[in-house]
């Protein structure tokens, strides 16, 4: 290990940090995807949402589709070879590094999350091609300076980076703070970098009711925002068509999607000039 490389926490200490008395969003999401890396408390919270809003399982799956489509687009059409994926969640099929390195083996990916169970799996499962690199930072979104500092061990700050914030900004309760975090991260990235956001909106009454119940489960609260607020995260960036649009209809470089009744989740990509 070099002087600048992070020191990984021993596995036994990680295990002691896992709290199975409180639901965690990464493990709940894993449950919705049919995974096994979750506990009773996570399944109970997941079922609470599903009973009020049965479409949550489909939304979880389309979230993975959204990730795959956007990473493919950024690698193939935008020439991006570096990704900073904050709030990655538990590893599953078609993780960011797998999609990117299938198309560009030299791609470099840094994952960020603060759940010790995610950390334990990341150390074992997040591998890399010989030409590229994959790393993991155990950090909180509320500390963007630390994220940027540690990401610099793997990513070249002189080359464009795609910043992925999938379902994570809603865990920041204060809207102005969330915007400040996004601005701080994007300010540190060079011209030609991209911002990718996918997050829940307050436009579907059933979804909003389900999230209210979720927020009472003991998990870190998830704060829904309007499509206009989600769009404002891209202020100063060049939005790709079809701008910020309902998921799962969003696709890069295509005509705007047809309107749907009450879209629950929106996504978009913006390029830093």
C-alpha cells in the first residue's frame, strides 16, 4: 500500500458496525430487487412501502435499467472513462464498473457509500479489468470534500468524470444543502464532466403516501421533491434530451417521452460546459 492509498477497515470491525435493528435503504432496495443481503427489519420496511405502492418493485428494477442505459451512453457517445458513483448500494448485476468496463476496459470507477454491509460486499465483489480500476470509499454524501479527496487516489482530476447520484439526494433533508453538495462536487470536476441524477418526486400521491410510511420505519428519511426542484440540480449544465423526464421512459438522445399519469421517479443527465 502506498502512502496515499486508503487503509481498509478489518472485516471483523465492519461486522460490528452493521446495525440490524434499523432498516437501511441499501438493504431495502436489495430486498425489492429479490436479493438476500437484507434483514427482517429491512424486509418489513420494504413491505410497508410495497403494500401502499405496489409499483415500488418495478421502480427498483427500472432504476437498474436507467443506470445501464446512462452508463452505456456516457461511455459510447460521450467518451467518459471515469465514474464517481455515490450511494451505490449493495452490489448486484450490471454494476457501474461492469457496464463501463465491458465497453471500455480502461474505465475507472469509484463507489461511495456509508453502510458497513455495502463496504463488506464491495471489498469482495467490486473487481476490475487489468486496464482499469475500481475502488470504494466509505464516506457520507454530506462530506463532499472527503469524497473528492479520496476519489483523487483513483480518478484523474484533469479528465472528465461522470458523477452518479441515484436515489441518494432525497436522503438530504434540506434542499439548499442538497444543491450545495451537488454544486461542490461538480465544481471540482473538469469541463466535459457529467451529472446523472435519478430520484423520487412528489407527483404520485400513492408513492408519496408510501414514502411517508417508510420515513416512520426508522430508516434514514427519504424526502420527495418536485420535478422543478430535481431539474434545478442541473443549473449551469447542458441537459441532454429529453431533459429531466419520468423514469422508466427516460432515454438519452431520443425524443421526449409521452406523458404519463403520475410519474413517481425522474432522471436526467447534464454536461458541464
